[in-house]
C-alpha cells in the first residue's frame, strides 16, 4: 500500500495572469537543429525552438540539462570556450548568427546578457551604464550620453535610487540594485534581445520581486529569454516555457499549458517535483 507522501503530488507553481497569455508576435529568434559539443562530448542535441518578440521565454530543467549552453549559443558566447562547436542554425530576424559575416562583438550589442551573479564593472554607476554606449560610439555628445544613461536607469527601475550618486562605485549598491544596474548597462546599447541566466538566484525575495516586475515591464519592448531553476518564477514571468532534460528539448509551449497540461510525462514529473 502506497504511503500518503507517495500519493500526494507537490502543488504546481501558480501561473500569473501575465504568464497565462500565450506568446504574441512572430519569432524573433529561431533555433533549428542546434547541437553543441565540448570536444568529444555532446551537451545539446538537435534543439529547435522559436522565441517570440516582445515576450518572455523561460528555459527550465534540472542542473546540467543544457539550458545555459543553449542560452549562450544565442549570442555566441560559446565561441569563447576552447573546443566548443555549435552545429545547426540560430537565426535572429531570419539572419544566421553563425554566418562568417557576423561580427560577434556587434551581435552581443544586439543580444544583451545578464548573468547569475551581478557583475558591475569596477567603475562608477554612470560609467557602468555608459560603457557600452562609448564602446560602440552610440552617443554623439556628452548630453546625449547623459540622456541615454538616465533613460536606461529609468527603464531598469533604478534612477530614483541612484540619481544623486551617479559617481559612486557600482559595487557600492546592494545585490538587487547591482543586478538592475547590469540590466541598465545591457539595455543602454539598445539591444533587441535580452538573455538572463538565473538573474535572481543570488538575490533575496524582495530584490527578486523587483527584478521580476522589471522583466514584466521590459517584455513590452524586448525579446527576453531566461534560464531559471525556479519553476514558480517561470510561471510568474514567462509567456512561453521550454523544458530541457539531458541535453534535449523535451517540449515547449505556452507557459499555462506546460504547467497545467504538459504533453510529456517527463515534463509532468519535473514540474510536480518527482525529479530535478
């Protein structure tokens, strides 16, 4: 006879009203049969996934399942890893990003990246946000640069907290503020896509809530792709969810469908806490 613990499944994450809306608009990023190899080891197997514009796509799955490897393929960060090889195609607005004519530096301006731990530069708050703008020559004057910095900090929900101390070190901010500073730095160069690799895992619940509110606001203008170990977070912030397991994409679809009526038993087992 089964025990009570074995017969009662853990509660499913609650899907927010925002997340319950299906992705809208055409695919901004289209991955087709993408595989990734580290030397002889294959880490990702024939992943095909469309990621819509002005929408949040969450990548979920247990540790080591290929989520971050796939995310890094979208801005060619895997190029920096010796022995790494990517096959298949990743297209942004129909253009293959792995084509030899594509400059990875310019690609990474178009595709911003926010990492697991906040990583502000050892510079002032102002210079952190201005860094990429200066690097890519996006400001025609000092006044133009100041306006871009202010606008970016506003978009990141940080302006009111730092407007009187822009010369202070970025490292002097709290963890949650640092992560929003990094987001401001990413959007200052006017990207079209923002990649987030577990952006809240090092933050407390209050800071996490602010980042999630920010993600919800930013999706009006950006294609956002987020790796998260938190299924509750995926349910709250995303319109599309993709479940990875052992380097393979098991299934993807509207977040509400994935969390309430998954097609694959492995997805069902993962979201109900039977493994992971």
